[in-house]
C-alpha cells in the first residue's frame, strides 16, 4: 500500500516523461537523474512520471516502465532530495486499445484481448493518488469531439479521475474552448503545459492556455518535460509567471494545491503551513 502521509508541499508536476528507455522522454539514467535534479531545484516535491502508452508508437510494457522507475526511486532515496515523492503512471492515448483496457478495468476483467493481443487491465492502467487519476491524451492534429465524451465517461465509470493532458493543444479546444465546460461536467479535470503558457504570444497554444486559466477552466499546470534540450522542465518559471499575471492564489491552486489534494487528500492540499516557498 502507498503511504499517503503528509508530504512537504512544494510545487507539483503530474505530467512528465522522465523514466528512461520507455518513450520519447529521457534517453538514459543520467538524463533522467538530471531532470529530477532540475525539478527539485525549481521547488518540485511531488512528481508523477507519466510514461506514454499509444498503440504502434509507444508500446512499452508496464513491467519495463516499473523496472526503470524503481531504479530511479532507489537512486533518489540515496540523495539529498529524498523528501521528493515520486509516482509512476502513464499518459494514455485515447484509441481503441485503450478503450478496451478501460472496459476491462471497469468490469474487473483479469484479461482482455485486442487485435489478437492479450492485455491485463489492472497491470496496464496505473492510476495515481487517492483519487485514482489518469492522464488522457487526445490528438494534437485531428479535430475531435465525440472522443472526449466517450473516454471521459468510460474512465469515470471505471472509478478513475480523468485528466485531459495539455488540453490547449487539442484542435477542438482551440477552435471551441467552451467544449471544456462539457468535459468538466462529465467529470474531467484540465491540465495545461508550462511551455504553452510561456510560449510566443501569438501561438494557438499560448492563447488557448491563457484563456483556460483566465476563465478558471484549467485545473493543473504541469511541465510535460521530455529532455534537457528542447523540452526541459519550466516549473518554477511558470509558477512565478502565473503568480505575477494572475496572483498567488491562482499559481498555488494550479501548481500544487489541486494536484496535492488529488494525490494525498484535501486535508493535506489545504495545509498551507507545509508549503515550500518559491523565491523570485
């Protein structure tokens, strides 16, 4: 059992690709360890590593992800960053195989079959936190509408808390941001990427991300970091940016309070005396 005792409440990052050898994130342990160091130096104390799962692109078995995650966890325990809590989950691309997994998970099926492949739903679906959260990834190039409703509903029916990953990158959200109201009515939370908030003013990602924050439709801001080059963690920079533009209460809600409540429970998320100060 996971001990959900009171953590040190620094910033949170519930969407990142730091586990090595499993997707398009960290290439090796050295890069993964440096990414963790950078997250820690920016004030992050709760970190959820979300390994991609997408048929035909990121088919890494969960067992392999667990193996490399456990190696990072052992390393972390021996460093001066041992007060950082790390969790393993996945970023689930919403395709037919994942739909089959969700249905099997909801029905407590020991195994399901998709395209001749045997799958074990309770192994492949790894929610995190007390609220059993999972990240749902939708297409960043295709206009989708009904898919949102299908997967949010199926995840909710399975007893999971669906979080729509980088919603600002979805063409349907960019075209009709009000679609997010329906997602939230159906039980979804909305995650926005740090890089979108900090990107060039004229981009669709920037405009949509800030629209979601401004209209209080965003629930969580996370790094979605992948590497040390193009997609580094920008957690501290994003927190300070939000604090300056929208106020400290918004920054705290989006970058620690909501996520901490989902993981540890409301009684912890509301303990402001445990907050780690993030200096300018």
